[in-house]
């Protein structure tokens, strides 16, 4: 009978790289955008959905190069717009609010008619 050991904990420890998931970024943008806008988490928070007046549902996710992008959810050929995070992944609520403001501005400039 062989003895099995548990794997070593990951380094960095879970949760220490980033406090928030991508779905949190989407909801921060919805908060900034205000009334008439909605959002939700994608699978396990690894993506986020945003919708609003006269705007198709948008998906916020990582692309194949692991860049954060936003695009029209139901269009497989949609242009992916790069989302630049102000200071990397947000570490606290103030940083998350900055990400929400940046996303809201991008959404208004690129997707609102």
C-alpha cells in the first residue's frame, strides 16, 4: 500500500495574486454606468457580462494571450477591445472602483450608439 501526500500549496497562495475575479470588474463597471445597466458573473467569475440600454450583451474575459478584453458576447468575430488596468489587478475597493470607471468609459466610447 503506497502513501500519498497532498501537493504543496500553490505559490503564491490562492487569493494573494488578485483579490477580485473578472466578474467583479464587470459589476464595478455596471455600478459606475448606473441605472438601466446590468451585469453578472461568467463561469466561476472568470469572465463577466455587462448589458445596458441599446447595447448588446458584452463579455469581459481573458483572450488567448491572457490580455483582458471586452467584446460583443454573441458575435464570434467581434472586435476585442483591450482593457488596460490602471495599476495592474485591483488590490482593494478603491482600485476596483478605478477599474470600473475605466471599463465604463471604454464601454461608453466603443459600444454606446
